[in-house]
C-alpha cells in the first residue's frame, strides 16, 4: 500500500543518526533508544504493534469525509 511507503519515507530509518535530512527522525531525533516516533513497516505487522502501544479504549473507528462523498456519488 502506498500509505505505508509514504510514512516510511517521511519518518526515516529507525536509527535517527542514519536518517536523512528532511525526515522526521533525521530532523528531530538523535538516537535509536529515544525514538521520536514509531511506525509499522507493513499493514500485516500493524495490528500487533498497535496492541503494544494502545488499549482498546484508546482506539476508535471513523469514516473519512471523502470516502462518504464518493460512496454518495456511487449511489446516484
């Protein structure tokens, strides 16, 4: 999925000292141990990582406005 690739590129490599300029880690972090952000490397690993950092009460569902508009267009 393209979203995963985009977020990986924006965040930079895990070791902030090796992350390129213009990435979140490259610009704002200084070590691997005190990482400024965490992201999954794929859709498949995301559920386990989400469970590691969040409780069920911290998660919620939503509908994106553009998806609702698109669905309305399909119905007409």
